[in-house]
C-alpha cells in the first residue's frame, strides 16, 4: 500500500534553534517528493520539490534531503523564527494508472516559542 | 493575481441540508481538485477535473458531486450533509495529475455539520 509517514507528529522548539522533520514513504513507482508548509487556517504552500536524482535542495533556511534508496526524506529548518510555526506536510508523487497521484502525509505540527 | 479563491470560508449546516462550495482560479490551469483535511490525517482527494468538461472520482467521493463549469471554476456540492462531512475543504489548481507541475491551494472552507 502506498503510504507516507511523518515524524514527529508535533514538535516544540525555541526560537533560533534548528530542527529536523522526517518523512518515510512506500510509494512506488516514485516520481518526486514535495514539502509543503501550511499555516493555521490557510492552504498548503510548496517549499521544495525533489526528483529521484536530487539528494539535497535548499530554500532559504529550509533544506530538504532525499534518500531514494531507503525511501526517506527530511526537512531541516535552520535558525527557526516565530513565523516558522506551521504544519509541514510531506507529499510523494507516484505514477499510477497513467496518472500522477499525490500521497499526502499527515504532517508535523511545529511550534516555535520565543 | 488572486490565485485560487474559495467561498465561503466558514459554513455551518444542519444534517440533511445542501450547499455548494465555490472555487475559481485565474492561472489558466487545466487541472483542478477538491480535497478534504481532517485532524491527524493527510489531505484526501474527493474529486478532480483534468480539464474543462471532465471530472473523476478521487479517494473519498461518496456524498459529493462536482461541476467543472468552465476552465476557471470548479464547484463541490453536498446534496444532503452529514456530520461525517465536517471537515476543512481545499480547492487546488495546477499540479501533477497529468502535468507533474506545481499545485496551488485556496485558503479553505471550514464546514461544520450539526
């Protein structure tokens, strides 16, 4: 069964600290992997898109890694800010039945405390 | 450039009532989607439309109908609302169903069925 599992479910850190969020998946065949940020009461917004051949991709203070062999991805946030408080969702795109299909993780809720 | 606009933002319905959620996009995308998001779960696809005039069922279509009115607009209808349909609904456009491109989300409709 195609699944995306994220850990931890929630995380509280102090402003200025770093953190790493994990994503494990069993989606096959794999097309690409995306990390989204979802602020409370808003729709998800894309942070990064990673293809099979990419190991690391950065977007400002966000760095995503992908290990396609072990089917794991991580999102590292450096020098956290209060505005980073949000849910972070890992989405894996598979190609099935002649269509690309999105398999969504449940997200990690990150709270940054001053 | 408004992107994806959903209306209403909040709605309370009584069991058995009907309503239509509206969605419009101004990015000239072919694909549009309706998702629901429940606590502790990933987004689940209700219906999608790969192009004007076509619609297909997603993962959880029961109790819903959709209309792709034109290229810009994609509406979701609840004919007889049930408490199990209490959720946050997101419309999205673009994205990887056929094109493996980015998806853009509306701000969501928070629906409560009592």
